[in-house]
């Protein structure tokens, strides 16, 4: 067929400078398309790739430490969880406490308890379903931590609803 020869002939007539500019342009255009698509997915304007559902997860305590989570995953043979679209947020109406003893940490572990005048700072992270399953394992859900749905607020005042987070199950909380 003549098409492949024509293609190579056309590329062969380009000077090295023109060919370099063409390749750079392709890379720049590809990068721009990737960033625009990622932004549209993050904002919910288009579905995430391959129809995966994005799950919003509010993390506080040790799961805010990416290295700690990576070490836990690696030690147990789980894939590492990329923290996508990380946003600092505020959880109003909950207080951060350490009234739960973790045998795995050999000390206190973070928990949140309802407290109308309190607020807890943390991170909003977007997860896929398989990543949420790993978080559930780390949290000891449902035996040690319960999954609850909360609303959080960004630092610019944007309210984000239907966010998953975890709190120690009632029978394991220590009373004062």
C-alpha cells in the first residue's frame, strides 16, 4: 500500500527543527487535553474514566499521612492509593478525640465524636470503589470503625455533601 510510504515520505521531508516542533506540539496538545478532561471529571461535568464512580472521602488522623497509608498497603500487599484531588476541608459539629486504644499502633487512635460547637480539620480525597475497599480494611470497618456520611466545607465556604468518613463504633469508644 502507498499510504505508509507517503507518511514516511512526508515526515522525511521535514527538517529536524520542524519535526522537533511537531512532536513538541503533539505533546503539548495531549497534555492540555489530559488536564482539561481531568478537570471536567473532577468537577463532575463528565463521568470519570471507564464509568468508575468517584467517592468522596473525608480523612483525619493517620490517613492524612500518605506515607503511613502507603506503608500499611505495602505491608499487606494492597495497591497504593493515589490521593486524587486532595482538598483541605472542615467537618463542623464533630470533635477530634483520642479515646480509642489501637493495638496496631500500641496507643491512642483518632476518632470523631459529635459536638455541636466543634470542628475537625481534614482532607477531602476522591477515591474509586476498589480504593474505598482498601480504606475499609485499614479502618477495620465495620468491627472497629463505622462508616458514616457527613457534609464538609472547603476553606472558601463551599459545602460538599455525601462524604464518607469513619468513626469508632460506639461499643469501643472509651467514656470519660
